[in-house]
C-alpha cells in the first residue's frame, strides 16, 4: 500500500548524528510513512548506518547520488516520494515522537495546504531550550490561518518543521535552489500560495546546535556562504516584489525588517573575521543586500545597525572592522556606557567606535542616546527562604549610566493595587557593563508582610523606582537569572498558606499566595511503586487525580484512597518503564504533570510540599524521578539512567567544589569546556568517591578551573573567561553532561572568589555549569 506520509532525509558526512535522527523517525507514533534517505555522496560511515536501518525496517529505503548539496538532495527525495503528505528532516536533527501525528491529523481535520509546528534547539552541553526564531510564529495554535492574516508566520523560514499536502507541493512545482539557505525561498512562497495553513504551538522538531560550529549557520568567515545567504534573500524579495500576489504591504515590510535584523546583521558582523584580501568583495556583497532593503525599514533599525549601514555605504572598512569586533565581542551587552555630549551635562552619546572621530562619514546624530533609552534594568539573582523570611537579591540600574552613591532606589510590594514600601539594603555588585557599582540590592519579606498577599488569582509584584541625578525611572522587578530565580522555592507561612515566587504572565517576578492548595505532603518508594500522600481543599468537589504527559497530552486518571480530605495514590514503576516511548527525542525522557479534576470542570495543579529532595528509582536502565517543576508543581520524569547532581557545596577550608548525587553507573567525572569554534575540549578530572549505597561525590579545587592564560575581553567584561560543564564518562568512553536536579537548581547559584576571579556554580538548560569571570 502507498504510505500516507513520505519523509525525505538527505545526508552528507553526519555519521555522528544520523543514527539518532533515524531512530527518532522510526519511533514516531504515526507509523504509516516511508522514509527516503538520500545519500548525497557522503564520504564517511553515514551510508553504512543508514543501510543498516533500511535492512531492519522496510519503511526506510536509500537513494544514492553524487554530491550536489542539500537543496538538490531534497529534490531527489521528493521525486522518489509516493505519499499523500510530504515532510523533510535534516539528518543531524530529531523529530519529537508525536510530531508527524500532530501535523498529519491537523491536516486531515482542516484540509489546509500544510501544517507546521514549534521547534527546540539542543546539544549535549547546553541541553534543550526553545528556538527563539520559532517563538513568535508558533506562540499559539493558528488553525486554518494564512500569512496574510497572521504576518508573524513570515518568520517561519525553515522547511523541516512542516508536513505538506503532496498535491499542493506538485501543483506549484516547488524545488529547492542549489544554494545554502535554500529553505526560505520555498517556505515563504508556500505560505503565500497556501489556501490555509495550520501552525501548532507544540514542539514537533528538535534542531541541533553543534558544539563544533560546523553547520552552515555557524561557520567562520566564508564568502561563498555569505553569497548564498544574499542570493536566498534576493529570491525572497524578488518573490514579494513580483506582483504575483496581492496585499503584501505588511508582508513586505516584515520580510525586509527580518532581513535587516538577521541577514544584514550577519554580513556586517563578518567584517570582524574577513581576511584583508576579501574585504572589498564583502563590501560589495553587503551593499548589494543593503540596496535592496526598504529605506523605511532601515531608518527604524537600531542605532548601532544604522551606524554600520552608514560605514558600509561609505566603504569605511576600518570602521566596519572596529564596529564588528565591538559587537561580536559583546560590546552591546547591557548597552554601551553613555558619555556626556559635548556642551551638555544631561545629554548623552553612545560610546561606540567612531564616536570621537570628526572625519567619519557616519552622521554624528546616530551616536546620540535618546532619553527614552535610559530605562530601568533589573535582575533577580537569588531567591531563598531563611526560616519564614523570603530574601530576594537582585540588581537595579538605569541602562547606559553609571550607578553612583548619590542615586536612590525604592522597592515596593504591590498587592491588589496597594503599594507596601520595603526596606532596601544596597550593596556593590557587578553591573551590566562589568563594573562594580552600587547596583546590588536585597529585600526581605517576613511572615507578617507575606500574610497581606492576595489569593492566587492576583499575584503581587515588585515596583522599582530609581533616581540618578535628574533621571527618574520605574518599572516592575523582572530579569530572573539562572538558578533559584528560575526554580524559586516556595514555603509555608502558616499551617494552610503557601507562598510561591515565580514569573507572572508578563514575565515580571511575582509572589502567589495559595490558601489550602491541592498538594502532596509526602513521597516515598516501595520496591515496586511510588506512594504519594496529599490533601485537597474543601471547596474541590468529587476530586480525581489526572496524570498527563506534558508534550503529547495523553493521560489517565489514577485511583485514590481517601481519609477525609487526605488521599494516597500508588503508582507502580512497571507500567511506566514498560512504556518505552519517550516524548523528548534528545533526552529520551517523558514528563508527566499532575492535576486534580473536580466536578464542573474545576482543575487544580498538584503543588509539591513534600520536602526538598526528589524521589528516584532505577530499574532496567531506566530512571523514574518524582520532583518539582519550575513553578513548584509535581512532575514525574521517566528516561534513561542519566547521572544527576543533587548537592553542591564549596568547602571553605580547601576551596574545593564538591558535587554529589546518585546513580553513577561507574562513571568518571570531569569539568569540561569546549574550545572556541571547535568540538575539541579541555577536561579537568575530578576526584570521586562512591558509597556502598551508590551515592557519589566529585571534587575539584576551584583553582584548577581558572585558566592558566587568562585573556579578559576588553569589550565585554561580563564574558566568561571559562564556562565549564560537569560531564560523566562511562566505561565505554561515552560522555554526557550531568543533569542538575530541580531542587539543587533552587539552591543555586553559589559564587566564590578564587585567585582574583569569581566562580559561579549555576544550572543552564538542565545541566550544571561553573562560569569563571
């Protein structure tokens, strides 16, 4: 029978990745597919890996051709495809387990021309995180929509997170050009040609970010790469300027704005790496794109972009090089420090390269710093409970300006519109420009104050007001950093009232008061099951406990035993482990969320109040862990037996960093940092011990993590001198980043001075890092 879905997978020199990619396709819940694997003349063992799978799974077949590039290889795959629907997968990426099914079923229901879904970025050292370019077009479900009514979809420039109706594809005769960046000319035309499009907020695709920087978008300077980028942009602009489509005014503006922010930016940044012999070629190429971009869009670009555009038009390669180095090395982090404008005390200029030069072709007005840019900048650095007092540490400053002792800072807790002033302790901390200044603050909220919070429906936020000279700026406290601000711990303030810090709907830092919440009060394991005990509020009628897989939406209702409002539930390990169908194709992990369902559609998430330690069980090489989410609710994870860190401390006497956890599997530990633009890495081995119960401790002297030859960034003093990731290496030589348990994340960061530097221990995307500054 003809399969309903054809999956085209071109490959070239991806032996390290293609096995995982094809495995993620083979595991799909949508099983009615054929996979056409196009060997584009690959010189490594990629073809052998692909052929091995083809011999074991009849749904996969291989097509061979001489090397022609990704676009032509995709075209070859399409010619061999027979399915009703068509999709593409890049051979170093992964597909989420329910990805194909979600997209195909959406098309079956709507009849749309194609369906697309959200994406995630991933690699070993940084874990899994959202793909920022997909965040806006897939922020919500847009069913049977169109780019003309949802212009955000113009940012959806990749071909691989979609399933196309084959009849639609053939009707318009789509073919990929034989260039890099071949996706956008095809995908935007498809958006314009479509009758309707389905855009799904759920992640369907995992986009690899290689440590090595070998992928097309991560290469060092290469003129041919940039030429293909410009050619791709020209094809897109030719399309929208062709007159073949009506009503493209807003689409045209958004496309030109996108190219200004992404592709034009890439070209001017390339002046930081261009060899002298290629400088004029790069000038000509960058001007070629600049001349195509709409001037009404260019004049609204960031002032730094406009300075670079002016230098480009003037052909000032020296200034272009300095501007590129300044930007590439982080000079815009926090906004360049303001300098007073000559002759005016309260007017400022950006301290960008060229600002002091009189004979530059760049208009001096582009260096002016508008007052509207002198806004309040805040961060939340650490969240902790000391008995029943909530302590918040953070920073506050006015962007671009130095924070002096003459400045003033006021912080108030805003409860139901009422402001409650808080005592503020200020101290010196590192500001957004890397200088030590009076930007640090601490506020402490005691039980008496916390009892004034309103109920969960109206979380309290923090209003910040700052005065510096004549300037007065205000705003909400926001800017949660990694560690406890991202995993803030909650606490009881009396027998029935829980206070949970965390992000609000607008991203500001808020406090939620929960009176008699749905909660678990204890969690333990027997030989074959988890046993949870908890309590439900009196106003929840006929409660039932539903456990739902967060990514797939699949769930079940679990039987409960009751004693008044107290319940217990037994969750056997066997069925969880037997269900070998992970939702996350990279971590091979599935996450379940818990909520109580009441009569009348009432739903309450189940809060974790069962102490500050996760419960874990290892069986058949699979790890089941009951823990908390970022918001403090109950989560259950099932996945491979990854090494997990549960404790971190710095021993004061020896300045030794000790990380502890469970389930080593005989692994050796080391702190690893990757060299710039390379898969090569340096390792610092840890001294490790393992107890009879399987608890491990990995220790290293902090001095061993300070690079011997420290070269500080002259432009970006906040850049890390070294970023170390804790790795566990198994007996077979395979290495994986150690996972950071949520309860440990809620107790981080830990910062220690060492040899004139600061080492910060903090989590990033689920892995454990030490950043040296």
